[in-house]
C-alpha cells in the first residue's frame, strides 16, 4: 500500500501535468504558397491562442498564422529583369506607340508585394516608310513628348557624320486640357508638369526637323508673339492646348520638367 507521502507526490505530478503544453514545431520547413488548409500544425498562433495554426500565404489575411510565421517564412520580393530596349514604332509616317518589356526572375512569396508592371508604352513617330521613303510632312499642331525620348535618337547619319543638333523653341503656355494633369502612367506622367502661364522649352532635332526646311511641324517660327499655336502630347491625344512663341534659341535652358521635344 502506498504511503501518504507517495500519494501526495502523485497528486502534485497530476496537477502539474494538467498545465503542461506540448509544443509541436511552428512553421519551420512548412512555408506554403497560396491558401492551403493542409499547411497546418499545432502551436501558438500570432494572436496568442494555442491550437491549430497555419503556415500558408493566406494565414496573414485570416489571422491564424503560427507565432513564428514572420521569422520562418519572411516575405520575398518580386525580382524583375531590366527593361528591354524600346521597340520600333508600331506604324510609320504617323503618330504611333512603342513598347518595352521586362520579365519576372522570381515570383513574390509570403505575402510580398505583387510584381510591378511588365510592359510600358510611349508615343513615337518615325519619318520613313517601311520602304525607306521619306514621309510627307503634314501641317497641323506641334506634337511633343518628354525630352527623355531624345536620348534614343540618332546623332549621326548613315556615314557616321554628326547631324545638325537642331535648336530650341521657347513658348508661353496659354491653355491645356484637364486630361494632362491626371496622367500618371510611368512614361506619360511628364504631362503633369504642363501648366498654364509657364515657359516651356521644346527642342527641334533630327528626325523631327523637316528636310532642308530647318523647322519642326507646328513650331510656329513664322508666327508673331501674339498668335496662338496648338500643341498635342504624344501618348494621350486628349492632352493638348495652346501656347505663344517667345523666342528661338540655340539650346534649351528650361528646367528639366519643363523641357520637351518635337516628335
């Protein structure tokens, strides 16, 4: 027969055992993609409740992740390649679009931010047909775009001789449509810097410069300072307006955000 001391010891062990909780490992080695109800274990949750907890990407949304999910399954950001070179214009001898692309090297994991855009478009125009013929020049408004577009322009002719660098036209912005200010696509947000009353610089360079005429379409060199001239942003035909000629200069000296080119 057990002594009273043995009985007390057994009673204490039973009481202590009732407070013992067995930990079963958390998310170590259990990180799962998407929503997966089988990606579960028994452990403390992030909300300090013990029981079934999960290690899939959906657990943060449902708030039932295991306590160690952030440490064992850290977010891995999307990795993309560098942008490709810009494509050629989709059509010749008229305002068109060019594209550039990039690709995913690593998909995002564990609730990281989604991958960014993989394609961008921008306005463009080429002045030769597919058969190498010079396009007929049309009268009409000046077509402009960001001066960044000029970085891709050819600076030399087919024999390697430097081309005439062109000139700059300064204008006083008189009016513009509201569609300019709401543009926020990566390669059209430059339109947001078009403002009434501001002085802007627009470079006239090859190939936008007309052959042997020393001018660009719609540049208004022959106009007086009171004549309203029309312009249109390439990439959003609804962004357009009017300006007045200020002067022609050898180089553009406006701030970067107020410097554009004829296209």
